[in-house]
C-alpha cells in the first residue's frame, strides 16, 4: 500500500467510524477518538478483506468494500462499547 493509500484509508476511516457508530443502536460508551481509531482499523482490515474477496477494485464506487468496512466498524464499536461499559 502506497502512502496515498494509507492517507486515504485514514480519512475514509474517519467516515467509516462515524457510520459504524450510527449503525449500532443505543448509546455507545466510547468517545470520539475511539470511534475514529475503530474506523481507521476497519478501513484497513475492510480493504484487505475486499481485496481477498476480489471486490476491492470495481468500476465506480466500491460499494461492497464500503459495506465490509462499515460492518467491521459497527462490530468494533459495539464490542469496544460493551467492554467499556463493563468497567
């Protein structure tokens, strides 16, 4: 992955984290910074998974890649929120 790909994954990760948080119902017990970190991680992992499944590079918008990333972010936000709520 080139540096431009890393920078775009970080920027997209911000949006992915927010979208992932919006997908999870109820109140989340994590802050904005954790949401951003989860979104960035979901962007990187989601891109790798999309490439593994062969849906990373399509004509136009990569909707499947976005869906994978948002699903990962929602799962990460929910899991981290549950862990934080137990403390």
